[in-house]
C-alpha cells in the first residue's frame, strides 16, 4: 500500500471522528441557544424613538427590568471574534450581552461570565491567545457607612478581577492583582508600557493611598498565571479625587503616555520614556523598566484653573480633531468642558474661548468619533444633569450642536461603536437613573442607533480596521520585535488625497469605560484610500526604531479590513475559509486536514484562514477551533 493511500485511510478516520464531534457540538449549542434567556435589548428591528433632529435615535424598548440596565461603565468588544461587537457593563451587578448580527442577548450566566458590580472596565488580550480579556474594578454595594469597613468586609482579596477569555465562550475569573489596592478606584487601563509585546496594567487610586501603579506583565508561570510586577514609578504624585485616566501617545514617539485629570487639584501628564527623542531619531531608553516623567506643567496642561469652577477631572478623551496627527484632549467636567489643542507634542493650547464646546450639564465622560463620516472627528459629552451634547466638527473649523439635545440624562460615559456593522458609528450610553421619575420610562442605559445613512449614505464613505499584533519572534534584550496581540498602542494613519486621518488603539479613557479595539474612519466623499500607515507598538530591533509599515493602495472604502503586523486581508476572506469559496463549512475542515497531512499546498491567504487561533502554525488545535466555529456560528 502506498503512503498516499494510507494517508487517505487515516484522513477518512479522522474526518469521521470530527463529524461525530460536530454532531455533539451542534446538539449542545442548540440546547443553549434555545434556552430561555433574558433579552433586554430588542430582539427585532423595532421602530426607533426619534428625539435627536434626525442623526441618532434612541433604540431600546420599554423594559420592566430597568435596574438591570443601570451602568456606570461599559465596554463593546468582539470577544468571540465573530465580527460583531459584544457588550459588557456593570454597576451594582454586571451583565454580558452577545451581539448576533446587531441584536443583543443576555448571556451572563450561560457563559459563566463574572457578574459582580463594577465602575471601571477595560479589555485587551493579556495572554496573547487571540481573545480579549477584561480587567474590572469589582464593586459590591455595602450596607456599611465606613469606607474602611466596606473594604474589610466586601473585599477579602483584590478588588480587581481579570476575566481571562479562553475562546469558545469560555471565561475564567482570576484575582492576580494584590489585595493592598483599595476598593475605591475608577481609573485603570491596559498599556504595553515597555513595548515587550504583552499588556501591562495601570491603576489610579483616588482614596487612602492616592497613588499611580504600573504592573508590568512579565509573561506567565507554569500554572498559566501572569507574572505581574509592581513597577511603581511616581510615588509622590497625588492622585486623590481622580476619576479617570486617558492613555495616548501624545508626543508621537512610539510609546503611550498617561494623563491623569483630577476633580480638584493639579492634573498630571506622565510621559513615557521607554522611547526617547534624540535629535531626529527615536531610540531605546537603556533602562530595563519603562520610565515616566511628569510634564503637565511644562506642557501647559496641568492648570485646573482653566475651568472656572476649578474642576477638570471627571472625564478625558484624546482625538485628532484637526487631522495633524497630534492628538488633542477634551476634558469633561462638572463645570465648563475644555478643549486643549496639541502643538506637536511640545505644548497645549486651551481653545475653550475659541470653540463652542462649553457645557454646564455636569459632564462625566466623553468620546470622539466621526459620527457623520465626513472625515472630521466629532465629540460627544455624557452629562448627568441635562441631556447629552453632540458637537459635529467640520473642515471649516466650525462646531455644530444642532443635533442635540438627546433625551437621555444621568449618562456616565459614552461608547461610539458600530454595533450593527453598517459603517456608521452608533453609541452605547451607560446610565444610572430612570428617565422621567418613578412613573416615567424605565430606561437607564441606552443604545443610540445612527440613522444618518438615510441622508448621508450616498455621499460619505467609511473604513473599519481590526489590527492584530504578531506574537512570533524572540525578544531581544527585553525588547520585542512584535506587538501585543490586541495592538493596543498602534497608531493608524489613513492617507486620503486631501488629508490624513489618525486613530490610535487605546484601552483607557472617558469615565471608567473604553472605546472598541476596532478603529473607524469617516472618509467623506472619497471611495478609495491611497495608503495606510501603521505605527505598531513594537520596536524594530534591526534599526532600533518603532516599527512602521505602509500598506499601499488603492484600498476600497466602505469595507472592513483586518491588518496583521505583516499583511492585511479584507474581511471577505473569513477565518476558516481555507478553500476561498466565501463559505465556512465542513469542506474547509477537510481542506485543513489535507494540509495538515501534506496533501494540500496553501498560499498565504489560505494559511491565514486556516490559522484559527492565530499562533502562526497550522495544527490539530486549529481544526478543532474550525469545527466549533462552524457549529456555533
């Protein structure tokens, strides 16, 4: 018998085993999906409530379980990698909603998702397995009136939890952070501070110790637990009354910095010195740990007197409103909100007297997003006193607030996210109070559906990008040639004929929430992109420089693309579609099996499609992932 014939027999045997596994997987999934699950968001395309002059509509029906909708923080991330943004939010209790083609279904218990309350959430792939994990500040209401008693009774260990996402809706909750972190923290984020290819954690305490903490991720031990080392940098910074932090590479040197506004007192800007400017070159700092220096006073961004009320610390968001590749800062306050223009990373200018962005509605959080896809990023302020504010930016430098007010109030933060994949940014607004009192509608958090496509869709175009860092390669002297899997810290510049548009993947902003890891670009009238530049959060060890890759166009607009650290593919080439027929089914399983036993040769696109867990190799694990994917999706 020839080897080829023996191989076919072996393939038939394995295919039979996989088929049985497929049947079992199908039965389990059928039972889950047909169980009685609570649906808070509408299960069908209900007529939206139009209260916004035509750009947005509130999109949620009457819900008697309004207490379940109370939220102080939220994240919208594609946790299961099915190309839909899922939702996790919390206050006194947390809830997980799976997004299925634009419709949300509550799956907290079904997925064993951690359900304790929270006032701070961020997401990122901490273990680099391809699935985003969650860092949350655990909040549990206490009957105690003493803060010390509340800490002692409600938190025997760390108030922080890390929800490890293992894929296939498998979540494991861990307590990796130390117990000395007090349970009165709103501010936290993921950052690859030392550019070694894995995500570190920053935490701001606003009670008791009032400190800034940086926990460096040094990999995982033999038990699969992350090795987190407290590399506390600025022990003398007073972070009291801090309600947020905002992470960005403000000086455009390739490493992310941390801005710490405070409700009362001096705001702080911690400039990351992992990469430093030496003339026209950016070089490594030889210090084995990232080194931060405080530069707020030097840059003109420290003065809390910039607000007439002396309050500048409730929310902060970075966005490039003038398309100069320098990220500007919007501060939301319980007084007048403030817009700071970034002058090439050297100084900041207070534009509050030049642009109509003031708000006296007690703003907590805020977010940037190109809500009308005209190529100029807009600002949404989340207010707890009056309705939210939306300020539309334009090429002329004018700001249009005619599309507000919105009917929501008591909004804690705002998340711009295209939940229905139509190319237009929608908004999830976590809130804490009913609207209209006890006899009014039982709403707290709302999902705003962007309906501007009806009037602008024929004119304005868009682009969506998912980035994935490579994890192959060997670190060199502590510096990695590859980025963290979530590509947090990546700067993306879309080059159009008349302007460049910049975005950065961040995991820390607003008021306890974060923007999606997916990047959205409005393109105006342009239906093609000249090129895309990605400044990856890693160091090219051959040139001692941040890694920068240009992806040449023309690239067609109105599409979603996945960009890997070395290549990019349109979303039309789905994971698992190894035979390229635009359908992921059992034929692709057989194709992968044949490749595994050297019967098939795959080109670069096929290799990417077959690598289901994105570990840059094709093995039996990828085949199992593919089988599960087929019968789950």
